[in-house]
């Protein structure tokens, strides 16, 4: 009986030792494979962020500007940039480059608000010692009175933080793995790179069909309550702080693009006064720089009253984009250090 008990204990001990060895081998293999996979993805640098400067792959295939801007914003081929959301998307960087002699890249991202735009401007500035021009397309989101700078959609702030510890957890994801595969395919010539200048034509594949509602109906909806004009504009304040870190002679152009006239607040309303105060705050920011201008095109003009100039109430068409580009080019050429 004692012998039987001793044999049983010996077998149990042997079994425990076996499982311990198995667990040790399994965990070693698991974490070894995980570390190897992480190292491979880091070397491929799926977002071309330069966070791990060992990648030999040039270019990206990413069509999502939220992620592709990490590559474009540090591309040394460009020395000027356009920032904004879809209200600046129609501005063509190639045409603007030809008109100014600068090398523009599009850093606009549909749906983003001032918080994300400030992130992208900081990223571009961090990776360019010599900036020839900054163009920011501003809209009503820059006129917010909310100090929290509300956003609408998810944005990969970690990609633009410049901190490795922010990147590492995000690399172990299906989205990073998918982009890694596409970058490897790009390296072997199996796929084409995305256009480095970042232009996305929101009219492509769409049929113009803007049919504004009767103006009487629109007038009845305008003039809604708005914060007092004396209220601060925290987005503009943060913008001024960010630009103060740039060399004083970097030209900065703000553009408030046209909207269909029915989208403008009626004169004499609180909303109209608030918009006017916001424009003044933005104009003061560039006025304090050696080289800068505020192009206010969000006014009631013949252009703003023609539906053919717009895809919808707030998005202008390519013909208007050319006009804006010409205004930007003229403003840049007129800039001389004050």
C-alpha cells in the first residue's frame, strides 16, 4: 500500500513537471513569435510614420488621409501644406504649387475639427525645418466656444504623438498588419503607391444635383440663438499659440471658403454677430505675423448665390476651388516681411 501511494505521488510529480515544461515552452514560443511579429511590423513601418527609422520601403498605399497624413506630413519633397477638413479638400496642391512655385501637400481630412487639424499642423512643423507656407481652411468649427474642442469622429492621435510607447500597442492590430502587407507588396512592385500630394476629389464619381430649398424656408430656419459675440474662441486661441512656435517669417494664410448664401446667418442676428467676431479673431492672428493674410470668402456674393458653384450648401465645386487657389497664390506673392 505504501509502495502504491509512493508510485502515485511520483506519477503526479512527473505529470506536474511535464505540464510545467510544456507551459514554459509554449509561453516562450508565444512571446517569441509575438516579439518577432512586432519587430517585423515595426521594420515595415505600416504607416510610414518614421517612428522606427529602419524601414527601406518608400511610399504608402493608404487611402485614408487620417493615417496617410503621417507619411505626407514628413515627406521632404514638400515645403508647404494645406490643412482643414472637407471644406478645404477641393484645393488642388499641384495647381497651387504651379501658381506659387512652392511644393504643396494636401493635409486635409474630411470630418476633422480644430483639435485634429492642430495635431496635423504640429506634425508637419515638427518634420520640416524650413516651411515656405501654411494654408489653413477655416470653417464654423473654428468658431466654437467650447474649450474642450469637440470632435466628430475617431482620430489616431497616437500616430502623431511621436512617442514609441503610443505606437507599439497599436501595431499589434489587424489594421496595422493589413497595411504592413500592402507596404511589402509595394516594395516588390505588386501594387501602386498612393498619390503623395494627398489630393482627393470629392466630385469624382458624383453627379451634380444640388437643389437648394426655397429661400423662404431657409430664412425661417436661420438666426438661431448663438453665444454672445464677446465669448472667447478657444480653438482660435490654441491656433495662435501653435503658430507662435513657427518662425515669424513663415507665411500663414487663413481661408474661410464660400458657402451657399442661404447657409449664412441673417444680418442683425446673434449668429451673424458671432461669425463676425470669429472672423475678426482669426484675422488678428495672421495680422500679428510678419507674413500672413485672412481671405474671407464666406460672404453673400453672386458666387454664393449660384447653386452651380456648390455640391451642397457648404461644399464648393472645382471651379470655385480654382478661384480660391488663385486668391491664395496672390496673397502669398504679396507677402513681404513687415
